[in-house]
C-alpha cells in the first residue's frame, strides 16, 4: 500500500472513530488534508467527483480491514458516517501458557529486521494487559521456553522490500546471479513468499520471463529490489512448497551417494550431512554424502575446500560451474 494512501486511510479512520456525532462527506473532506487536494481543491471543476470516488474507495477499504462504519441521516437530511468505539473494540485477549510461550518465541525471532521494534512493542502491550509473557517462575511448567532464543538472521538488503512486495502482491525486478553464472541478469518476478532454510533466505514466486515457478536465494540478489505497478499474471497457489523446492535443488532429496574430499576445518554443513568421514591425510578428509539434483551448485560454494571424487558426472558439473565463475 502506498504511504500516501495508508496515511489517508489512517486519518479517515481516526476522524470516524474520534467524532462524537456522525460526520458528512463535506465535513470529512474539510478535516482531512489529502481530500482537500483532490482535483485541485473545492470549487475546481471535477474536484467533487474525484473526491467522491476516492472517499467511496477509502470507505470500502476500511470496511475490508474490519472497521465497522455506520451510515446515518442527520437532522438536515444529509448522509453522515461514524465508527463507534463500542462497535470497533476488540474482545479481551486470553492466552494459555502454551500460546503465550509460542507468541514470545515468535516475537524473539526477528532480531535484525525492522519488525523487531513492532514485535517488542506488541509483547509489552500484552504484558500490560496481564498476559503471562514475562520470564516464568521456577514452578511454571513452561518456564523452559524462556531459555529458547531462536534468531533468524536478516542480513540481506533485499529481505524487507521483498517481504512488503509479498504482502502487497506487487511485482518486482532485481538483478540475480546464479551460482554458475559469471554475471547477474535481471529477473521479473511476482513474489509469493519468503522462507528461511539452513540460515539462508529464499523467495518463491512466478518468474515472468520463464513463465514458471522459481526459487531465488536472497544472498544472490545484487543491487536494489524495485517494485513495479500492475497485477499478477499468474495465480498464486494456496500452498507454496518453498522448503521442498529448495531441498530438491540443494540435493536434499538424495538418489545416490557422492564421495568428496574436504579440507579439514572447513565445510561443516557438508560434514553434518555426511554418512561417513575418513581421514585422507595431508589435511584432508574423505566424505560420503547423499547425492541428489542440485548438489553441484552447493559444492561450488565451498570453492577450493572441496574436491569431488565420484560420481564422474557430479565432478564434471562442479568443474563446469567453477570455470564459468572463473571466466567472470
């Protein structure tokens, strides 16, 4: 949602909630600066029609957001509007111990994104309302949850604009460098959802240039993410299997076993997946790891610390990818 529209809707909601009596469109227009500027201001040709269209859209948007707006006729016979506080008051929030623990953990996830402040503020309001969110006592069966401190790192500059684009259903463009490419290329994407997997953030969406679903690793996005106007051209699926797609392309769904050499003291994610590790001497270990589609792209990220021994096709794929990067 554009900042100007969000501010206009907020001002309209505050006027409707704060008035002691219903307000007419004329009174609302005089109270909200953004409405005065529509069509050049009152008295200008066409400005009244433009204001009426904008006001009706804004009123519908607020109702879609859940605001109960009443329409009445005042003593002069004019249509007036009001959002009574008793009609728009949320019911008391009640959480059991498990729900409170889960909410606290969820709020602690965001440590680096702009959402951290909002999450902290929400917890403070719930504590003030008497919710059991503070550190639990020793006799609380859910006290152990307070020791959990999950953190999802958000270092990529692309995270926040993509998160907003997913929320608002806005197409985006960005420069993306594949692991086997020397240079980035521009992608035109309709973003669906973001997911963190093995410490990296991924975006799932519809790639307009390829006409198909694609998954993008945020750390490979170079430069700014730019939003584009217009509606989506592809239907957003009800369930987006980002994790399954990433696992498939990262070789998690294994069909065979690969044998590699790994420099000692390096490649801990590979060691965690290894089914067997042997000391190969001279500062190297020999590992057997599950082999599936996309493993070559993952191995390339470890550069000179990894040497593929077999199978031959995996070794050839890794060599090709490294040569492509070297040419850049």
